[in-house]
C-alpha cells in the first residue's frame, strides 16, 4: 500500500480510532509484517502529542513454536515481568491499537487442547487486571493486509495482487476518503440514531427466523442499551471508535433467556482455525447442542472453556446491505465478517451496555444478567431473508429486520 495512504489510515486510527489525548501513552500491537503501517501509527501518535509510543510485536510462526515446545506447565504460568507490565497498564491507562492481519489458518497443526488448557490456567491470573482496565481506556482494532491472509481471501490471485486487493477492501470498508475523520463522525451519528430508535422501543425479546432453519428467541434486559459506533471512556469521557470498521448496533442480552436454533452464515475463524457450516441450539440461555461440518470439536471446546462460555454475551444487528457485505468478500476475519452480518457472541457480555453502568460494581452488573466469561466469540447468523420481530415490555410486536435489512 502507498505510503501516503498508510499515513492517512494511521492518522484515522490515532485521531478517531483511539482519539489519543496529548500527553497520553499509546501501545500498538501488530505482527512483524506490518512494520510500514506501524511506523506511520507511531509517527501519528507523536504528532498527536503522545508521551511515549510502544510497540508489541508478534509473529504467528513464533507463537506456534512456543505452543509446540513449551510444556503445558510453562504455558500455564504468567511470569513476573508480565504481571509488572499489566500493573503498569492499569496505572497509566495507555490507549491501545490492535492491528489484525493474521492468517486465518495460522495456528493449524497446533494442539488446540493445549492452547485451551493454557488459556484456562492463565485467565484467572490476568482477569483482575482486565477488570481494572475495563471501560477506562481507549482501544481500537483495525486491519492490515498480510500475504497469508490475502491469499486465503483471494486464492486465485498472485500474492502481490492479493495483498493490494485486500488493502483496497480494508481502506474502502474503513471509510477512507478525502476526510475519513469527518466520514466517521457522520457514520457515528447515523449509528446513534438507529440505536436511539431501538432503545426507545423498550424491547424485551427478539425473535429471529430465516429459511436456513434459524428459529431463535433471545431475551433483552430492561435497563440495557443498544450501542453503536463511538463509545466513551469511563471517568475521562473520551469518545473513541473501538472497531474500524463498525456497522453494528449491539447490546448484551439477558443471561438465561435464549431458546431455539441458529445457523451460521459465515465461517468462524477461532484460535487460528476455521469452523464452518455450524448450528447452535440454545435452552434456557445456554448452548446445549452444536453441530459443524468442519471444526465441530473446536466449537465444542470453545463453549466449554468455562462454565459460562455457552451463554450469550452479545446480540448485534447489521443490515445485509452493509457496505462490507456489498464488497462480496469473505474476509475470514471477525472484525470484517461480523460487520457484514447480524451476529451473536458467545461468552462475556459488555457491562457498559447497562444504563448508568458506572454507578454499579462489576459484580452487580453481572448479577443483573450480563454474562461474564473468559471468551467472547462473535459468529455470524445474518442472511438475505432474516426476519427479526421484537416484542416490547408492553407486549407489542414490532418488525425490526425484514429480508435481512432494517425494517424501519
Ligand atoms: Zn459485535
């Protein structure tokens, strides 16, 4: 990608993505193949007045070696230097930019049960730090084209062409234009209008039906809001965009209220492996049966990562005609595919969906019906004939989606 375009993209991520404040620290997480973009992000960070910008590099091939050669015991420990780093993050609250560019099949061949066990062991050690940071600092996930990812998306093209084409799709879906920051302000406004409409309905349930077999009801919380686009940090009230792109209006459903079956409409890339053509059946809010043409074992393992991994954490509404779906590209990356289609997420819910959430403790928010889990995995269920009917607290039925798109 051209340097001028990377520069503009970096500027968007720093100014609108995390809305970096003067004197704040910035941390960028990226794969080593994204050095040209990361350099521009670091430069944009300093231009915005960053106190210090740090970069945390990763490389799938090296991760694989760690998982292969380290014992489960070693993988299950969190060394002291990592704890110190987390303590520092809690104290200084740096803005964080995550660049996703990974190969959707990048962890193929790695012992997935070993990865899962290691994650289960380290999570309780990391969780107190995650909880202390939650909702307090700006973060943003955005994409960058890598050769392995591009070849997965465009298998028929030569590597160089595939990378260029994926970059073009990333730029287009990220609303890169003459003035991307202004385009995002406008987009945030539109998403907020949609959310306001939904919030004024006072919905208690959504009922999904589609010709692919989906027939599913999910309960909503009386005091939970639909959110979309920009969010605000707790305390410092900084408005930022956690996902670029983002097309969704989402909320956290009521734990324990989900019945029926949903069929996936896009493959799910989970821990570097693909799960395809799957269905999940829910009873009393919990996934009780899963089937998949590919990756069924991995899906079963995913919903049993902890006691609450089988409960829902997110319900998101995205029209079938979203700009991302219109690209007709299957990205094999959740950031893009989740914004192309209505989706649900298994696992952790968003406490900031509760109205005036800052007045409650995390425990109180969870006991209201927001699920807590070590996983949060989005999966796509939007189709071109998806119907969603909402029921309000006073028993009125309102069409929310008709033929895959907003009905209002
Ligand atoms: Zn979502």
